[in-house]
């Protein structure tokens, strides 16, 4: 029988190729984009506006550290078949997990509040509609997708949204960049080491190495296993090489995508806002509006588009990470692949987190400053959690033959030291 061969338009072929590429993307890419949520954008923008090129060095340093930490979290999930919270529950006294959960819920809710407020404010600038109404629309969209759309479809939507980070490359393309000075200050920065600069460094590392991403990526590996019908690597070690290769490629590439975008955002504000004397960003509107006369209307719109796109990824990831941690702590049925009526408590945490974030937008909190300080809080909370993650990933009793290698473990401990030192410098009187 002659096969049915039909011509495919070039555009359709391109879309098919991109769709296949996205289908092979795992949790690492989504984690990387969620890492650059509106909180991250605000922090990078503030660093560039305040210090010019002199905070660019943080991104090359952060890349191997953030990749190593997320790689350990992904391996913990794939090897044990349990998320990070369940592994902490099995290996530490109950008080440790409950304290971590309490801090995570508070930090995530504040982060969600700041994210949706920034999205609403930016939407008001672009559309002229009321920011509170626009925030409610964004919250309804994210909740609707998580609760009513099956995970296998929902996660594919998130992968398409990962392309929104490309908007910031467009911002940078619209301005003049003195690349020689950029390269020099990236490797040889000049700034005064004090509490203010330490706070910015903690903020930058806190939004790149964020606690909620630890719980998200480990649980997403478990979600993927359940969807594929595969077993944890400890039960099916023969699948280890292929699974670990995929995890390695996915995580390193996702973190690279995130890190390069963060560098671009910081550079864009360093080359535009800093020389114009705009060293403090108080609102999302100020950041976007300041770009319009300096970089043009196109840069202004691209900046806003980026906030919308990554917000639609970041907010669901924040809420889901809270739900994963709470469900594993208390032994609830969980999973985005399950219907809401099959995991009521799990989806209840998602709904409460997002709705609480919506209500907090009515508090007298400056959205952009709240975004920055939520990153600082995450940076402080991450220090003890990094100790836990690295300890888990290097224990043969937990990881079996798939224990994390020395190089990744050293990077994990180095991330702990760097973030701990910056946090102490910021808090030291």
C-alpha cells in the first residue's frame, strides 16, 4: 500500500519541529524560566540600575552553582521517586520539615503577591485598564490552568511560555552596548562592599537559587515518572544512564537559559537607567517607563511582555511548590496530573496561596520593592536548605548507586558558603 504523503507548508514544518523540540524539554527549562519570574526581573533590574556593570559578575558565578543545586534536586526526585519534602521527612526530625514548610509558605505567598501585583501594574501601563482588575484576570488564568487543565497539556503550555524570555534579548538589541567595558567589569567589578551591596548580592543569588525551585524540580521529576509509567532509578537502575543524561542536559541548559537572560536584563538597565541617573527602581511602571525615552517604545513593550510571560510561569510554579511540600509533609494525595477532586488538599494549597497573594496586593506595599526584598528573604532561607539538599544528594543510603559526584557536591557546598557569607554581611551591624 502506498503511504499517504501530503505536502507540508514550510511554516507548518517549522511549527512541528518546534513542537517536537518542546516535547523533549523536561522540568529543567521550566525551572529556569520560573527562576526569572517578576521577582527576578525586579532584582536584576535594580542591580543594573544601582551598580551599572559592576554586578554583572554575579551571573557567571551563579550559573554553575544554580545548575548544581537544581541538578541535585532533580536527581533526588528521579532516584528516590519522592519529592524533596518527602526525603526531608524521612531523613530529619519532623520539626525540621515543618519549619522549612512554614518558611516556604510565607516566602512563596509574599512572592506570589509581589509577582501578580507587578503583572497587574505593567498590564495597566500597556492597556490602560485597572491594575487590580488585570491582576484578578492573571490569577484566574493561572488557577484555571492548574486546576482544570490536565498536567500533560498544562506543562506543554508552560514550555511555550518559556520563549517569553527572548523578549529581553530584544530589549538589549535596541540599545547601544559598550561591549569592551561590559567584559572588563564582568571580570573586574568595582563597588564598595557594604550592607547595601551585600543586600543586592543576596537578592541576586536569592532569586537564582530559590527554595521554591528546589521543591518544584524534584517533584516534577516524580510527576514525569508517573506520567511515563517508569520506576525510580533505585528500583530500575538499568534506566539510569539515559535518565541522568536527560536530566543533565535539561538542567544545565535550563539554568544557562535563565542565567543568560538574567545577565541581559541586568545589562539592559545598566546601559540605560544607570547612566541616566535612575539608580532606584520603585515600581514596575518606573522601570518600564524609564526605558521608553532611553531605549524606545519597542524596548518598553518587550520589557512588559517579558513580565507577563514569566509571571504566567512563575506564579503557578510558586503555588505548586508550596502544594508539593505541604502534601508530602502531611501525607496528602498530590500531583498536577490528578483531578482536583482526587487531591483536594493539594489543590487547596495552590488556590489559597494564589488567592492570598491576590488579597495582599491591596496592602500598602510597593510592588517592585516587595519583589526585591522577597528575593532577599529567599536568599537567607536558602542557606540551611542548601545544606539539607547537598546532604541528601551525597548520601548513599538515600541515593544508592546514583549518589551525587564530588564535583557537583563541591558546587553545592560552595553555593551554601557564598550565600551564607553574603547574608551575614548584609545582616552584620
